[in-house]
């Protein structure tokens, strides 16, 4: 839901299926969603998704009784498989300084939330870190030990503020078992810490069943191999392929719920409220009129 406040500022309105205008988080809660995932950037150019702006959205979610995940990107902009840029203010830092910066930023953001009695249930240390974060210092294929050290700086800082929160290491392509084994074997060997393995899954309209099957097998392997829980942190399909997307989601939810002992914690959609070509993002679950598909 991280775009929501920026969309509201731009004048975007949201409507239920009867055409009645509603506040978006309340509408999604009415449709059955119970959890909100919010990204955090360090010093973004226009302020959106910084610590203070994240607090506003988290406070709104808490007041609606929504469960909350905080997703630290440790960057001033998008951190994803192709970009894990060190924030501008951290550019000249060495490993020890970066560890301190990660810990300080994590502590600062979470303390702001805690000061407002906001309950944070899950915390991502990095976003889609298939090859580590804070490149090149924390690039996993260059130095897995550096990545593990940076990861642990975030993990320990998060636990110090929210001891009961579950800390997630999140990787894209949840259907690629070899990728996950490589990264988490490497983290484990270097003393890396996590509570939950998070995954993204973005199929097309022709491959979603096969990708779901591969993702299920990967989730079960991660649970058995590392003795931890798993979560699908991001899914999405084009908003105008809503029939296939519904089948995809129903199948994925069924597979997630089939995992023994509730070891798959749930599924997040990224970002459902995106509509009207917002930021050229086409994988939302609202149509051009601002109604849910």
C-alpha cells in the first residue's frame, strides 16, 4: 500500500463495486484483506516512503485493525534484483560504517512506530536480495560474509525494538529453488539470521499453474532445509487479466494453505490499489475507474 498517500495527493479516488467512494485501506479491509506491507526508503527525493511518511500509513492501518509488515529497502529508491544502491548519505562508508548505518536507520524507523503504539508483526531486512544488498559492499556473489554481516545488523536492530516480530529475508522468483538454496546456504554458512524466508512470484497468464507448483515445492524445501517459516511477500498479474489472476491467486492460496503446520504465513499482493496507469505499473487489482477488479 506504499503508493497510497502519494496517489491520494495526486487526486486518485477509490470506489467500491457499487460506485461509492471509499478510503482505500478501509475498502480493502472490507474486501477481506487483513494485512498491509509498507516499504521504507532512507532519504527519497520527494519524501514518499521515508520514515515519517511510513508512520502516517502505518498509523492508518493500525487504526483499521490491519496487521503490518515493514519492508526496509536500505536505499533511497527501489531495491530489487537489478538495483541495490547504497543511499547517497552512506556512499563513502566501509563495511563497519554501513553496518552501523543499517542498524541506526532500522532502529530510528521502528522507534517512531513503537512510540505511537503501532504493532509491527513482520520486518523485511532488505527487498528482493537475491544477490545481497548495498552493492558492491554487500553484494553476495562478491562477499557473502559482508552481506550476512549487513543482514545481521538489520536483524539485531529490528529485534531490539520489536523482539516478537518475525524477521524476513525476501528474494524474488519464488519458483527458482536453486537460487534460494544458493543464497540461504551462503547466509547460513556465514552466520546469517532470519526467521522467515520471503518470496515474490510474478507469473504470466500462461505459466501461473506451473510457477505455483514450483513455488510450492520451493516453499516446502525451504521449510525442511532450514527449519523456518515462509511467506509470499509479493504477487501480481496485469489488472486487465483479472480472470486468470483470480485463478492464479486462488490456486496459490490453496497451495500455501496446504503446507503443514501453517508454515506458510500468507500472501501479499503488490500493489492492489495501483490503477489508471499509476507510475506505469500495470499489475494492480483495480480497474481504470478506481474500482477493484
